[in-house]
C-alpha cells in the first residue's frame, strides 16, 4: 500500500510573495545586528566609566601616571565622554612643576593644555578649563597667554574675583622683574619705596617698562577687592603694586611718598581682612550631624 504524505502542499508562490518573504527574512537579521551594536556600545560605555572610577581612585592616591592611563583608556572606550577628558587634563596638570622649563616638564604642560582645549571645543565657556590653561601657562612663565585666558574667564563671568586677582599678580610679577633688572643695571638695589636715589634715565626706563603694567594691574586688583571685599591676598598685591607705582614718579617726591603711604594703607587693610576672615572661620557653626532614619 503506498504511503500517503499528510503534509499539505502549499500553492505555488507568486514572484511578489517571494520578494516579500526575502524582505521579512532580513528583518530579524538586521534587528540582531542592531542589538549587537547597541550592546557593544553599552558595554564600552560601562567599561569607560569603570576606567574613569579607577583613574579617580589612583588620582586620589597621588598615583598620577596610573590615573592618566585609566583616563586615557576611558576616552579610548568612549571618545564622547567629556568628564574623562577633563580628568585626564587635570592629572597631567597636577604633574607640571612651576618655574621649571625642562623639555619633560614642558611636554607634560602641553599635554594638559591640549586636553583642556579639547574640553573647550565642546564647551567654550568651561571656566574650569580656561582657568587651568591660564594657571599652567603661568607656571611655565607664559605670562601673556596666562593673562589672555584669565580675561576669557572674566568675559564669561565678570564677577570672578580670582581671575581679576590673577591678572593683577601677572602684571606685578612682570613689573617686579622689569624693576629689579633695570635697577640692577643702574647699580641700585630695590628698596621697595620708589628708589628715590635713581637717576632720570633709570626712572624713564621704568616708566616705559612698567607704566602700562602698573595701571592695568591696579585696575584688576581693585576690581577683585570690589567683588570680594575681604580679599586679603588681592589687598597684599595692591600694596606691592603701589610700591612699583612709586618707581614711576620721576622727579615728584611727594607723589612717590603718597604711593608708599597708599601701599602701607593696603598692608593695614590686608591685615584687617585676614583677621576678619579668621574670625568668620572660627565662628562658623559646625555642620549638623545627620541622624539615621528610624
């Protein structure tokens, strides 16, 4: 007896049916591929955050080289992870030694600056990166660049007292260096009170070298105190800047003495601000103890 198949035979498929069947067959394949890509991307983001966390722990332990490796790994895994870039730049910046111009130190400084600039490409108003670039340039004696970046900070936040203060410090640093050299060339040791014994030619050189720096520095330092009335550090530098201003009062001894008197007045103000700040700190109420929930 012949064996009869119980499987129903489907009717012949049309060409349109075949095309439809092939397209439907592709859909699961595409879905699986998309899922795999998303899954891979998600895993990389998790790995990037894990590397970031390990880098933070190394950074807190002052293991900066290890921290840099972890932060770089985090960026390699997730190039769009801005926090990792900021941490990497900060780890490099931590290793910059102020006032050292060896090739290795300058290279570390440049690595830090490049990574902070990468952060600024996504957020040009990131004041943390702007301030860090300014600080690094100050530490490697690129004073003009440091000043430019502090001015960018002020453009974003005109009420940033520290940026105003830092520009004043840069101006005083340059003015002091100019004064010491110019006076030394004339055989004079700086007395900090206008150096009344200097000749007219030396005074003229000081005016040319320091006139703009003194005026600008006082402007920014006074603005810092205007923003933060008890800014003792800014007051101390106003004192120092008035002593550089006294150098410029060529042939006007009364003006020189007035500048020295202003300098001393700011010394007194700085001491008062320091005392007030210490009292405020001592009188601050201790943080409350948070009781556990019942």
